[in-house]
């Protein structure tokens, strides 16, 4: 056998390996066999190396914190009676920190409210406030904004400068705790007959079938703890701003009892002060 024929037969028996290519790896048959989670991750890594940014909810503008004083009846110029909630403001509403996208990854303004003694705060809390030379404040809340231009630490926020009479605001606070309550008070269930031999007056009733499913579905409305949760009431109208008494009268009822902390922000209206996605 000659040398040329031997080399030809050897090349015929030894398989040649093809170089790996990304197009071959991402063929249609290969992608169809991938799970949906891996397929989405693969397309994300191919398009961009940065992780997706999850943006939190932004406020329509910086807000303030206040103390609920109670409810009263307000008579307008035409004599109409309007039920209002009076909100007072203690010493505070001071900008304690300004966060920017360059330093913290997002733009926000941190505001402090209600002055307290030094011993009421921890050392980390005191150190955080002493960086900007701010008095000890009990409550710190953050307002995430689209831009923080014009804000600086130790700046006092005045209610009269942020809001006007007739503006719509969103008010959030903690509702009054009711303790453990039954289904009628907690979920507005109807009661049974009180006469005609009925033995089911305020009982809950059936909570599920027997053999199938043989269990109680999650989320079933049943007796339990009621109230004491954070809630927000949107688009309430400011009826009156009293500069002498330093109070604001807001139409309607607000969450919590007198003395509770309230957070007041401009009402979020998509397309007006909140951009559409």
C-alpha cells in the first residue's frame, strides 16, 4: 500500500470535529427543548449583560407627615356642611437626607417628623441625624421622586408652600385596631334567623365541602384579627389651610384615631403628574 492511499484511508476512518458556533447552539430545535425560565434568561443575557432594574412606585411630589386631631363639621361660604378631618403638624417635616441615583441608585427625599428627646432614639439613629446637624426626630419616611433638585438636608418643608386649598391629596395611615372579630363585623356577613326555631344566629356556616377537597381553601373569609393595618385613601380634597393654627382640614374620614401619624402626599393621577408607562 502506498503512503498516499494509507493517509486517505486514515482520514476516512477518523471523524472530523466541527468547530462550535453560537448559531448552531441557538438553533430552533435546541431552543424548543429549553424550559421557559431558561429561555427567558438566555434571551436576557444575549440582549444585555446588566440585570433588569425593578422600579418602585414614585410619588407625585414630596409630602409631609402630620398628626390626626379629630373630625368636625365645616361650613363653607354657601352654608354647606362638609365633614372634615383636622390634621395638625408638630415640630418637624425636615429633610434629613437627599438620595440621588449616582449614590443610592434612585432619587428620593427622606423627611423626619416629631421632635423627641435624645434618649428616645438609638445611637445609629442619632448619628444619622447628626451628620446634617438635625434635631432628634421620631419618624423618618422616604418620598421617592423623579427629581430631587431644590432639596437639601436640614431644609424645612412648609405645608402652606406645598399644598393649596382645593388640591387633591393621598393620605395613608394605620387603621384602628378592632381585635378578634367575627365574620359579621369583619366581612359583613348576614346573620341567621333570630326566631322560628333557628339555632344559627351569628355562626359562620359552612367553610367547605367534605371528601372533596377535604380541606379549607386558603383565603377563606373567617373570624380573625381586624384593623391595625396600613391603608391609603386617595384623592381627598383639602378644604381649608389655617396658617395661624397650623392645621389642615381634609374632606372625609382619615385612617386611625386621634393622635395617629398620617402621611400626606399629592394625589397620583396617571397622565397628569405621573407619566404613563
